[in-house]
C-alpha cells in the first residue's frame, strides 16, 4: 500500500508540480484549475518527493472531478510512484469506483503491475471491492497484449474455494473498525455471490447423483401382450402306437 509523508515536502527545482499535487490532494479544484493554466509543460506529470504526481494524489483521495480535470490537462495514467503503483492501482485498492471508471475510459492500462507484482484487478479482489472488479474485468480484453492478463473467455471461472479464500484474506487484512458502509456492502455482495455458488454446486451434485442412480437401476423385463402368447398343444409320444396328438 502506498505511503506519503505528512510533513512538509522539500521543493525541488520544479515547485509548480508540487503545488499542483498539494491542491489535487486537498481537493481544491478551483485553485488547481487556475494553477494548471499557467503551469509549465510537463509539470502535471512530475513526481514530488513522495513519488506522487498530482493525478496519483487525486486518486489516492478519491477526488474524481479533479481526476477528470487533470486528465483534460494531459495527466498520464501510466506514471507510477516509487512502489510502481499507478493511479489505477491506488483507486482500485481503496475502492474508488468512480475514479476507476474515469481512468479506464481514459485508457489506463489494466494489466500493468506494481513492484510487488499486483495488478489493479489483484488489488481490488484482495480488498473485496466488487464494483471495482466489475469495471476492471470488463476492460481487460482491451489490454490483453500477451503480458500475462487473459481475457475472460480464457480465464477459468473462480471456484467456490477461491472466492472463500479471497474473502478470508480481505477480512484478515481489513481493519473492521475503519470499514465504511460501502466496504461492508461490497463484502456482503461477495458473501451473497459465494453462497449462491455453493447452492449451485450442491444442486448440480444432487442432480448428477440422481442421474447416476437412475442409470444403475436394472431395466424392467418387457412382458408380451396376451394376444402375442402362442398356445402349444400337448404331445403324447407312445412308443408302441406312434405319435398321437
């Protein structure tokens, strides 16, 4: 997970981008709009001492309108912080689905991974953000360039065990005291999905067992209709007088 120092950030030779970052972080959109007008070329994509661009700051705080504004002024979705986290990684890991939607629409690469080998999909799944997962999964085929991300048709469907495992990891890593209503709703959604899949598996197994049992039952011997029965006359064989009927 990303980390930013809270103390004053040391300014480098390009203080404008630091100012842009602070305005983006605080959500001060009117001031940011004015600052962008006179900003030097490339300032919007420069990183501060924490490794954050203005767009990274905005996504880390969930300021979707500022995300839109920065993208309009040329902010890149591909610049990452010192941990290899892009704006999409940050928004996906925290659960800011509106920011994720805007980034994906702007062409953010869904397949890129952090320094620890996590994609935005991995982070969203790990934290149990169902809405974010839906958005990212629908965007995966557009960026399937043979770099390890497979399209939904090529990926094996998640098993009940996988769903339960992922949910367990999310619960273990989450601080339940800090979860807000949206996170709780997302976890409830995952529980409902897992429960539904368990029920489906049980129903499938019951149906399969019934079919197997039916196949193992011996077939009934067909009885001929009465009209088909042929009556054979009795034959009395007398050795002395020959054959007599």
